[in-house]
């Protein structure tokens, strides 16, 4: 799959790239797409923690209701709430629709799936996204499996009960799909990329 390291997608990828700053004392870097980034959706307290792919079916239903040609290209935690088991109370799934020339995200928390308003993008960006779709979840490691390989991040989470991490899955950050886990230890950011192919 082609790589686009300089290409920040509005909405989820920007949330995913900037979210680690929420658990770090360092300010987030601004990107040209920041003005288009929607605020991360809030997940109600007490929502059970689950692995990322547990909400895929609900997200797919909501996305296909938005556009029949919706295709998944990114998964992320909407906040730094992922624990050492790779589970979070909510997950954000982002889809692209060539027919609409837009992307839209679905937040799944508990039994609820919420579709955010679509974001229209230029045709070349839609094309780039469409070339970097995620394979089906059956071909990928779930967050709970991938974090087992993220020893440095897990060590921080296991040694500090208040520590949480962000997690994101895409095909833009590497030649192949990759999970990225990011947390903070004091003033230091700890990040690991884990290949997502199962």
C-alpha cells in the first residue's frame, strides 16, 4: 500500500496523531487540517472496556446507512483511555465514501453507535485514502493482541494505575497496517508501532 507520511487526514487521523498530547505535557503541533478536526466524542463514564474490533459490526451498520460504498480506513481510541489490556470504553471508526467525496466517523461505546457529520475532502485526498484502506478485521490483530507486543507502553501502564494510552490503527503510518500506542511517563512520551497483520 502506498505511504503518505505527510498527509494528515482531517477527523480521525488528526485526532489519532494529536491525541497523545492529551496525556503529555508537551503542546500538540498544529497542522494545516486542524481547523477541520471535530472534537473527540465523549464516552459516558462506566462504559465497559472492550477491544477495538468489538464494535466493528455496529460501526459498519452505521457507516453503510451513511453511504453504501463506505469503506473503513482507520480505527482509534477517541481519548487516552486504553488500558494495559488494549481495551477502551469507546472506539472511533472512520470511513471514506468515494461517491460522496467525504469521510465520516462512527463512535461505538457500549451498545450505542453514533455517526458524526461527514467531512468533504478534495478528490485527490479521497483517492489517497481509498488507496490505504484497512483489510478486514479478520486479517488484523485486535488492540488487545497488539498491545501485548508493545512492551514499553505496557510497562508504563502496568506501573502507573492512572496512566492511559491512545491507540490507533491505519495504513498511512507504515508500508502496512500498523497499531500505534502512545502514553506518557512523566514528561517523556512513550510510543510504539506494532505491525497489525495477523
